[in-house]
């Protein structure tokens, strides 16, 4: 069993999974019996008997209120196993300006790219869109179909088994709740898996949910680039930015994107977040406020930075914010 290629992949996935979960109870318990745990997982994968364990469900208020279902560390290892197998395959299929959960990209990359869009235009207008309850509205049947289509040239029965297991798992049914029921009182229904339609929704925070989000919205990205022919477009999860000198092109894009989402992906634009404006006024994107000639830090980041400064034992967090703030005007 230890000589199995899957065992060595799981061993690598373990080290990937523990990077941001070092010294948590689940991680330490897994590490204490590392070889036994990896052999057990290897056997379950080879015999296709692997099952997910209950996650921990709670409400997180920072930086915004949201429902989190934290997967068991053992399942996080599997998430990284899947990611290591499929990420490079899908990354080649994504457009350049998809920024979330991609190597050498992320929020700062996205902010700088959109700032560059403004400089490339003489007198640009900016359209911002996002999707109502995106993670909770993802149709699992559509997602599985898109994932398998993306992997068709790299077909692997084990990965198909695991992808199906992850996508069609309903973690809210088996979750262990750590927050009081009252914590959900002012959480909108489209922000919780408890309010999701049947066979819809993915838990926020899992590595697999992040890459599946890109898989799910890749058809939209291709539609914007290839059919609408909008060159200056970027997306971070479900936050979309369109930049063009022609205001009418962006106005027409609103209805086109709305129809595509509804007809192809069973998703809905958030009406209150449809914002079309001239770039001279500046606009918010990924925690920054972008103007044609400068990038300012967003209000939420500054508020959180002030809280860290005036709180005790927050030196590491303050240093982290200082490292972030140096990128802004």
C-alpha cells in the first residue's frame, strides 16, 4: 500500500492541506497517526469506499457575515488531492482575467489589471456585476457536467468518483453546528445552504468549491470574450468588471449576461449590484477604490486595520495589513 502512487499523492496533499491548518486539533490528530491515516485513505480510494465526514458549521462575522462549513481535515487532504490532479488541466482552459484561486494571481493582481484597463482606454465607462447568492445557487448537475467536459481528454475513473462525491455531498445535513440557531437570524436565505434550492449549493471556503466556482463560470467568461467581444473584462469569483469607452456596449452587456446566466447556468444577477458609471468617479473592486490615475485602499480594509492597531496582541495582523497597504496610493 505504501508503494502505491496514490499513497505518495496523498502524502503530498497532506503537506499542502496543513499549510494553513497547522496545529489545529484535527490536523494534529491526523498527523499523530499519519501513516495509518494515509494508508486508510489510500485503501478507501482504491476500493472506492471513501465517504466524507461531518463538517463543522458556524457563522463567521469577519470580514462579512457568512455561513462556513469547515471540512474535516481528512477531507481537506482529499480536496488537495483532487486539486493537484485537475488544477493545471482547468487553468489552461480559463481566460487570463479570471483571478480567484489561481497561481500568481489573486486580489492584487486583479486590482492592478483593472487599473490597467482604465489606462488603456481614453474615456472609459465601468460596469460592475455580481451574482445573487452565487455559491448557494450553483446547480450541482450543471457543475458536474461542466467538470466532466473539462476533464474529458484526461478521463480518470477515480477523479470522476471523487468529483461526484464532493459535488453532490450535502454537508448541511450531517454538519455539527457550533453557532447558536439565533446566529442565522439576520443572514439572508441566499447566504446559507439551508435556504438553497434542491440539488444546489456548495460550502464556502473549501478548496474544491473555489476551483469549481471557476469551472462553473468559465462558460460565462468565454461568452463575454468570444461572443460579446468585450476585451477589458475581469472576474474574481462572482465579482465582474467590464471596461469600455462605449457606454452602450456595456448597457447591452447587462441584458446579455443576465440572459446567459439564467439560461445556461441557472443563476441570477443581483439587481442592487448592477452599477454602470464613468471611471472618473472611481469605483470599488476587491477591497480597493480604483481611479484612472491611482488606487486607494477601500473603507473596509482601513476599518479592519484600525481595529488591529488598537487591539492587543495583534502585531502579526498589523504587519500583514502594512504589507498590503504599501500597494495602494
